[in-house]
C-alpha cells in the first residue's frame, strides 16, 4: 500500500501547490481538523467519496483543491485515497474526524453521531466516475490494517446509509448524502476484505 502522512494540522509544512497545508489549516482558525473521541474504540468505518468538481471541474481530483475545500468547510476524514490508490492519512485514527455530521446507524444499532465511533475514508471520485481497481485494492488493504490496529473487525457503512432520508426525517441533518452511491461495488470490496483476512490469518 502506498501511504503518505498528510495530517490536517497547522504545523504541517507540506507544500500543496504554492501554499503549505498548515497555512490552509490555520486559515480555518483551528489548530487541526479533528477532536477527541468519547470512545477509544472505533468499531465502524464509513466509506465516502469526494472531489473538487463543483468548483474546479477541470481538476476534480486535485489533492490541493480537495484539501482546501475540506479546510474551508471544516470537514475531515481519517484517510483519503486518490485515483492511483495512494493513501493519505489526514487524521490519526485515535482522534475524531469530522466526516459524517448528523448521522444514525442502521437498525437495530441506531447509534447517532457516528463520527464519535467511526473511521472515515474518502475515495476520490465523482457521482459519475466510479472507482478505480487500485482504489478498491488500497481501501481493502487499509481497512485490514486498521482492523489489525484496533484489534477487531469493523462494520462498514456508506455515508448514504447513515446520513440519508432517515437521518433527515429524524431531524439530525437537513441534506441527504448520496456517497459512495450505487457505483461503489460493495460485493467487490467485501470479497477483497475476506480474501485479505484469510491471507493474514
Ligand atoms: Zn460523505
């Protein structure tokens, strides 16, 4: 797995275009784009996609643009996987990233505020692009590594599952999330997870 540390904190001196990432974070008024969890044991992973297509239709998968938009809106995720399968770690998994806001787990779980007990993974994609094979491979490998770190298997949900119509009806949020959507191949992902789990055991 190709892996790059790119923590969303004000001291990060990594150059993105002609600005340091830390400067972009500082412009939010925060020292970092995460907070403390009330649980030390995340047991859910939320799959998302994001891109910069609304503002930069010519460069939807620009890392610089996507992270700038995260900072501008005060959102974050633990990991971002680009189209080539490069995994960027944006937030330490022991911290709470801000990736799913108003949310509720499916029945019968029904826990709310899923950020508190989840790991968020963003795949670079648009509503129509679908996902690359390298993204699925990197995602599966990353999830197996996260399971190894937390010491147990995780439950996997899409942002659309926990922040869809039900969350709106319950007054937890005003908009319906549609990512990762119908183009995300859950069966392919679960197949990759189980073959990697059996290879690791
Ligand atoms: Zn999302």
